[in-house]
């Protein structure tokens, strides 16, 4: 069933929440509300300062006005009264009171007041987000969510609710929203123009994620066909007793690891016979909290993940915050261009309050089992050195050799790829993040569906830099793993194997295809073509060349 989200939806959903159970404590709800108001005001202050610092004083004033409404007590006092008198949860009280205010604003005879309607909705939505209960009320395990845009936290929440599928107007296939949806096994279709306006709320939908089609007003016959396809998929997805090994036709065993975002896809490692975890994107764990988790909380998650993953290889990346990967409670700077701002390792170096608990939890885990800590978005040797020093200080070690874990650098920024020899002297392994590396090499936003055609890792420039990284790592005798959604692309995996890649980390959805591709290819033939491949001068020529190799 379609659930269409618009600006008022979260408020309607909250307003419709049931009354507090008799035992429900109103005092607790008032306390939750006060905490949410404090969080919302901190966010607004941050936005206001950022805009003011850029000289956008008028824009800053909008958020300062939102902040004043929250500080002024009138709105908040009314919400507190609603909690007490109507016996409501904080969420329901916010929903009801904000919608009442909105009605009064839009009914006003004065245009200035009417124009403030969207502001009051924005404030209400922010409060709900800070209460951490966005549109859950109407989204259930039966839902197909249709939305203009989703955040990674939305996907985590919807995955926990067990939604059937996602249909989004925006969002690139290599965005974190898409990655999370794949990891959580939720079929998703992106870049469906005007989906929110076109798809009727409450309609039964058929979603064909592989072909990118959404059908509504389906005939009985179409519904039968869809059911038959579903049955076939379920049969094909049944776990095989002995998973096939990723061995090439000429007998070379490729290391095939899984990208995971937490416990749910971590469970798949043993089931599908992966060699371990090549990339654990830990930042998504933080989206499940409503405040920064403590060292003990982080440690206990890692222990549970380790138990499910088993004894295989384990590469855990330090939280890669920034861009759109940012929990609601995070007081992280908003840069003019988040992709080029304080993110990844740069952010962690600025914020030992975030790095400290995670690094200590990892050091504890590393005393129980071998693991590699991956450093996200390393740009220069200076950042790498600063990161190593910070980790040593936090773990109480004199130098890198004393660290209880191995150290790996993510190669996602062109400067790191160019300076790979220097970086290799200071780490034990490399992980090439092809999504970001391609984005930064080609100046093509990975999150933007309109840039899909430009975000092309089969461009000769990208292949050459990746080949250079592989050669440098081989010469240094250190492992290099190809990570990212692109490593699951058949043509690209084919090209990377030809260029000498022998270690891949892919998402669960791409795993079976990658095994099949590896088993289909012979490295002896492929390796002989590497030089020819690197001489190609266009993406088109690369594709034509790869097509001829099959
Ligand atoms: C990448 O950039 O390719 C990568 C593996 O990291 P993420 O997708 O989490 O940014
Ligand atoms: Mg990345």
C-alpha cells in the first residue's frame, strides 16, 4: 500500500497516536519534550551561526525566528498542557498543537501571518525528529514508502519496521540511502519523477525494483504475475547448503568480503560464505540512538556483530560522518558543500568526544580478536599521521606498532590515491572506496540521480588511478581491497580483476553476482589484457573492450 509523505504527514501521523496508557507517565513525556526542545534549539543555533558566518544574514534570521518561537514558551506551554489535559505522548501533543497553530496561521487575514504557516510546520517536524519518532505511526510492515527524499536514518527506521519497498523521487544509486536499502534487503526505486504527486496514498502498488517500474491500479492478471515472480525470487533466495567459492576458471581463489552496516547484514556473512567483512560502515549504528552512544554501548554492538560474523576477516571503519550521514542529534558543522567539508577522518580529528569512545571500544575488541581499523576519507599523509597519533594517544600506545589493531586507509580522495606510496609506508592495508573516489575524480555527485551517467568508474581516468593503487600495494606487499557499490558492478569487477584486484568487498545484494562473475572468468586471459584496457581513451571504448572479452 502506498504511503505518500508530504510536509504535514509526520505531524498528522503523530497527532493520531493513541492516548497514553493509564500507566504512561506524563512527566516522562514532558521531560522528553523538554529534551527535544533543547536539541532542536541547539540545531537551530548551529544552522543560524553557519549561515551568518557565510554572510547569509537574512537566511540566518529565519532560523533565529524558529528558535525564538521555541524559546518563547507559548507553543511549548500549549504542548505541555496538551500532554496533561489530553493525556497524550509528547509526539502526539506536538502533532496536534502544531497542526492547530498551522490552521490558525493559514486562516489569518494577514498575509505575513499566513506566510508563517510553513515555518510552524518546519518547527513541528524538527521537534518530532528530535523526539525521534518521525512518520512511524502510519508506516507499517505492509507499507511501500513513497517519498520525495529519504535520509539514511529514515531507511534504518523503515528497515526496523520491515517495510516492503521504497520509491523515491531523488537519490543516486550509489548514495548511502541506496546502499543502506540494499544492505537491509529493501527493494528501492529511485529517481521517479513526481512520485509523491502521482501515486495515490493508500493505493496497492506493485514495485519491480530490478526494472524500476511502479504499477498502480494493477489488474487481477498483473497481480497474479507479480505473485508468481515473488515466489520465484523467494525460491532463488533460499540459502544453498554449500555456498559456491569465488574461484576463477583457472583456479585462482579471490577474497570476497561483505560490506555491512550493522547486525542485520552482518548475519549474512556466514550464510553466504563470505571471507569476512571488508567494510563495516559503523556510522549507521549511530543513527539508531538519540544521543552519542557510550564506549560500553559501542563495544557491546561490536561484540554482537563479531559473534554473528564469526572468525573471518574483520575491517571496521571509524565512523564516517559528514555529507548526509549525520545523526539527528549530531552537532556537526554544516559546510557549504558537505562533500568537500569537515567529514570522515577530518571530523574525527576535530572531535575526540566522538573518536574517543569508538577507538577505545575498538581497542577492547582488538584484544579479543584480530581486526583492522579503517580510516575514512584520508586525504593526505598529514591527516593519516594525525589520525595515527590520536589513536595511539587514546589507546595508550607509544606508536603504531603498539596499537592492538591493524590500520588501514580508505582510498577515496584523489590526493590519497596519488600519494599512495607514502600512505602505504604508514598503514597495514588499503581499501579503495570506489563510490567516493569516482565522485571526486570526476566531480560527479554520487547522491544525485541526474549525475548517474557521469559518475562512471569505467572512465579511463578512474581505472588508471585504481590500477596505480593496486600496483603500489602489491609492490609494498600489503593487501588492497576494492570496496563500494561499484565493486558489485559486473563490468567494473571484470575490469578490476583484469587490473590485478584480488580482494573485493561488496554489498549483500551484489554478492551472488560477483561470485558468478569470478567463476566465469579466467585470470590468465584477463591479466594479459590489462595493458590494452589501460590504453583505452574513453568510457565507451572501455565498455566495448570489456564486452569483447566475454
Ligand atoms: C566508498 O566511498 O566507495 C565507500 C566504500 O565508502 P561509502 O560508500 O561508505 O562512502
Ligand atoms: Mg566513502
